[in-house]
């Protein structure tokens, strides 16, 4: 079984092109989940990376942190997304349902909060399981 990748604060900042103070501020505001551990022993995962990249993208599009908080809490977005220039970094979620059946989603472009994405995946998995059980 593959172990989930963990990042130090320095690694996370390098991947997101955000400063340490900014990341800590977003965590303090509740926009980003708290890391595992504290101080230098703190570890961040893929979920933190996704959250920070999404927040950075929305900030670059001119959204206020208050609006971002509302979106993360599930409010629907009606903000048109800009064209993605070359060099844009995106994190795609990849769900493997079975051999040959996969689903890829870029949550920001799909307008899904992390919780909505989890619900969507759970629903897709349930529908697929139902289809498989009726064929047996």
C-alpha cells in the first residue's frame, strides 16, 4: 500500500509559491486544515496542498478571504474562471473505481469545495457499486 506523501512547511511553501507566514495565517483563519504536529515537526499532506493551491488561485482572481471562506464552507461560486496560462499548476483528484474505470476532477474548475468533492466521490462510488451488484 502506498503511503500518503507528507510535506514540511518549507516544502509546502515551495510547491504553492506562498510564504510561511501566509500559510500559517490561512491555517489560523481556518481556511486550511491544521497540520499534523506542531512547530518544526508539523507535517502537511496532499489535502493541505490542494487547499492552498485553490486559495492562491482564488486570491489571484481577486477574491477576498471572506469570499473564499464562504466558498470553502459550501457556498456556490458564480465567479468566471480565467484562462489558464502556460505554467499554471493544478492539482487534479483522481478516483479509481475499478480496473479501467477512473474519474478525474479539478475541484477548483468544477466549483467544488473539499467536502463537496468527498460527497461527489462517495456518490459516484455508490452508483458504481449498485451497477456492479445488479449485474452479478
